């Protein structure tokens, strides 16, 4: 009897010492984290497909063409939140429901001021963003504060413009803010959505 208990004790201790398979950080069940695909005019008249966040795409473009920059694209009117919100109502009503806060996917709260500063950097980008099916990726990321695009379709989705992602993030910032923090998910017709979150959801921000 004592021998049996001793063997059982050893087996239990070994089982407890083996770590359980860790769940990936910040993944929506059934989805993968992936890079957003960008169409970028790296050379005049020459479009190239680059991947990653805004910062990563900039680095890739300037490595290919050191004279490439976005100065002409970043000369935009500094709209107030009220002006932006009013302009959103005049655009195509392609939005469905919005989900504020961490929700069932436990999104972490992001810094509202950082998110608001990131949105104008998305607006001037030309081209059409795309994402493969059942994937989520960060379009911009700073200090682990993220604006992400998710594709709920099984096949690839291609948006009209990066402006659509900026509009989705703006709607979350306007509707879901709470004492300097914000988190939420804005869904759109066509089976895609925009997420505002921070922390470990998705991949860490690259320096």
C-alpha cells in the first residue's frame, strides 16, 4: 500500500511539473494574427505589396527607395474630433454594431490620447488594404496601443481605402472612451471590423 502511494505521489508530482500548453496571447478563437497587406507606390507609377504596420511599411519603402517619403500624404487638415465625427455621418453607412470595452475577447484598454493621435496617420494613405480570411493584424502600433483590422470572412477581404479603418477607429474613440482609456470593436458590412486595444493582444509593437 505504501509503495503504491509513493509511486502515485511521484507520478502526480511529475504531471504537475509539466507545464500545460500555453494559449497564445490575445487571439480571438479561430483567428490568426497576421500582417496587413499594403499597396504602396514605392517608385513613381510602380505599386508594390508591403506588409506590416505603418512604421514597418515606411521602413520597407525607404529601404527600397531612400527618396521615398510621405510628406505630401501627411499634409492634411488637423480636424477636431467634432469635425471628424460630423464628416463620418456623411459617408457611406457601411457600419453595423459597435462593441465597447474589453468584451468577450478581453481586449485591454488603450490610452485614448495615443489612439486619437494615431488615427490621422492612417487617413492619408492611398491604396487598398487587404487581409486574408479569419485573420487580424495591427495597422498602427505605439507603446502597445493598437488599431487593428480583422477579417471575419474565410476568404480575403479588400477595403475601399485605409480611410475606412481610420473611420472605424474614430467611431470607437468617440463612442467607447472611459476616463482617458478606450477599447472596442466596430463591425462593418462585408464581414470585417476594426479593433482598438493594447497590451498583449496580437503581436508586440516592433521598435
